[in-house]
């Protein structure tokens, strides 16, 4: 049986201690039925993954003693996802799958045809954290503040390529476009259910390093398009190719 994994803010050091608040304690004790002396894996995005042992469970919270580092810190590729704000259930699915598929940052953007306006960043961060805990990531993807697409494109950094998923066509397939492309800093742009306007398409294509692509002959919903684009990028240039340093299965380090 796999060990429970929890993301914490505390520094993780040999023989250190971590004290969990009520919410994580409830999950640990009441949802996962953990008990005294059970082992738990902890990570904070900085110090790797650490094996710990439960030394206290009470109404105040849970205390854990750090036993040793289980895996050194590692990160996947530097990949951003820009997703037009869509209705809450689909947006939450996108955040969860982006975390599972290795995106480092996710930025919700407002487009001309965005049909939703409310974004609960705290809720989205919680979803990303839970996905990171369950998938073995050693970091939690950042959920960036909502911004207008036009402003993001106007300030686009010249060293980051943009995989522009253009549902209007007139672009190579994603696999063909990514074949032979260089690794490095990338972002993926997914539009709203109503698609991009002509002006937005021109602005995205005008970005230095833009790579317009088609995701196939069918019109995809935003959540499906995000999953497809992330998967294709990871298979072509990311850690699905086994090119990133992997520390899974590392021995316990004292």
C-alpha cells in the first residue's frame, strides 16, 4: 500500500518536526485513518520528499517527526498553461489535469468570448495541491492571478515559446509542429468554448516564438483541448521522453 503524501509549507530537515493544522489532521486521521507511528511522506517544493512518522494526533493537530529524505528535490520541464476562464467544473478539471500532466504554472486568462468571470484561486490552488500529492510530484504548480489575454500577449517574454492551439485551423498538427523543436521554456494557450476572435488569433500568432497548431479535425472543449495539448507536448519535448532527471524510487537518505 502506498504511503500518504502531504504538501506542507515547513522546511524539511533531518530530525525536524512538522505540525499539521486541523484540516490536514482531519484528512490524515479521519479520511485516511492514519494512527500513531504510521509513516507519511511530506514535500514542500524545496527540500525533496521526506519520510516522517506520526508522533501526535489530537484536537490541536498532528505532529510528525522527520526520519530522512526519501527523494531529492526535482522539477519537471518549465511549462506554462494559459487557459481561458471557463465554467467552474471544467476549469477545476483543467487545473487537476494540468498538475497531473506536469505544468509548472497555470494562468487563467480573460478573452473576448470568455463566458465565466468568477475564479476562486484559493480553491484552484487546493485542487492543484491535492493532485500533486496524489501523483508523486515534488512541487505544486503555481496558479497565477487572472489576467486579460491581450495584456499577457503584449508583455510576452521573448525566451518562452508559445504553443498556440488554434481551433480555426490553418496550422500544422501539434505533433508535426513539435517534431524537431527545441526544449526550453514553453507555454500552451487554450481558448474559451466560443473560440478566439480574429484579433486574438492575430495577436497570438504575432508573439515571438509562437507555434500555431491544430489539435485535430474535431472541435474540442477547453478541458479536452488542454489535456490533449499537454499530453502531446510532454510526449514530444517533456519528461514523458525520460529526458528529465528522475528521482523516483531513490533510497532513503540520512
